C-alpha cells in the first residue's frame, strides 16, 4: 500500500491520489465522476477527467512498488508540493501537485526514472528564479538551456535531460510566474529574456543552446533574435508567421494567459526567423488529419519560410502536449541537430532568396 509511505508533513489531500492509485493497481474501476470531484475546476477546463484517469492508470504500477515517498519541496504559498518516490528497484520518480480549496490537481507525473539534479535559486531582475542543473557526461562546449511550456515547470524536462547528458551540459529554469520562481513575478516577455540572461551568466554566448517547448519556444526565438548564441531549437513554439488571435479572443482569456497572448499577438515571427543569424531548428507538430487545416497550412508556410532563410525544419510525430513526455526522440532530435552546429558564427544569408 502506498499510503503508509506518506510522511506527516505531506498534506492530506495528496493521500487521496495514492489511495486511488492503490485501488487501480488492485483492479478496481474508478469512475470519472469521482476524479472530477477531487480536481480543481480550472484544471478540468483544460484536462478532462478521462485524461487524468488515463494518467493515473499509467502510474498505478509505479505507485504500487513504492517503498518511500518524501517531500521534495512545499511552496511557501502553500498550494504546491513536490514529492520524490523511491521504488524497490532503486528508481526514483517525481510527483508534483497543486492543492487548492481542499482539492488536488496532478500537475506533473514523471513517466520514468529520474536523473539526479541540483536545484538552486538565483536573484533575477525582480525576484528569485529557480535553476535546475543536471549532471553531465561530457566536457564539450555546448550548454543547453531548456525552457518549458505555459503552465509547466522545470520538471517536465527531467526525462529529456538524462538523455542529453552525453551531448551537452544541461540546465532548465522555471520561467517567471511558473513553478518555484517567485509568484509575484507575473509574466512579461522582456522579463523572461532577462531571466535567461541571469540564469546563463556563467555560460559563454558561443556555447549557449536554447531549447524551448511551446511558450518556451517563443521565448527562445525572441532571445536568439536579440543576443548571440550557439543555436536555438523551438519545439512547436511559433507555428505560424504571426499569431492570429483576435482582440476579442485575447480579451476573453483569463490572466495570466491574457498577458501572454497580448504580448505575442502582433509579433512578426516570419521577420524574426528571416533576420535570425543564429542557426535554428524549427520543430513543428504534423497534423494527422487527412485534409490540411488552417493551422496546418500556416505551419507549412512557416516551414518553407524557415528553410528558405537557411534554417532547419523537422516535422514532429508527437502530439504537442507530449513532446517532453516522449523523452528519447525529443532528446535525439536535439542531439542530432547539435552535431551539425559548429562554434558561434553568423548564419550565411540566403542572398538571392527573398
């Protein structure tokens, strides 16, 4: 049973999840209605009870083999807790929860054994910023900074990072307004760029490789357009020449997503890519539908534009939300691209191409 492994310092709401995992492991069917009763409504607006239940079913075997479950952190604001579980075979897994109104939201569930890492905080431009360093098996020059998607945190990269250990030194940060970076940060694009600079102050620009998923891809591209670095990789970040959100759509979104969309609504990503002198890999999710959708057409246009301006494009056979879950192919994509990138040098402009 998982529950006896819980420590007194772990909030009682977390125990509900592990009781459910034990029931699933014992073969019991859990109704989606019960899942919905224990998850905060704002989370269910984006993730269905069926998806949560699928995630829990996938974790039940892991939970049933736990021999210890220890707090990794408990945020001062009291709504989030991270746990690391140790298993009979010696593997470690990371769990992260957000607790509100006596209900629980499963935020991140690692799907494999975790690497070792060292978390520390630095003083960013406005407040503290969480930085995670992973152990490296190489003394090579490349230093990869991983930037997560909207609503995620450094933990989403743990499984990818361990596959990059032989390729580069690897670091991740909690973008402002996310994870364990100070909550009063709020969100601003310029603030995110300042945070990257603060987190990589010990890294030479000729060695810095930025890798961003979704929102992190937007931020990575903006940073690379303004400051020299060795390479930039976006994983389903910008997927069109310019975002097509209408003023009405932006106005209807709650904070902090409202601020995110408002800042990106009028950015000309086609121009950013055309002017970019840093070697770039643009990863785009391939629409599996038979007839190309408007989104797919925009992706195709962006891909053609990036290639025309001397950059690389890869079509990803991975759903947008699963890019960091599918660790090995994502890490392989990053590693393979880095083997093609030499020391920092201006990217040749396409000349006759316009």
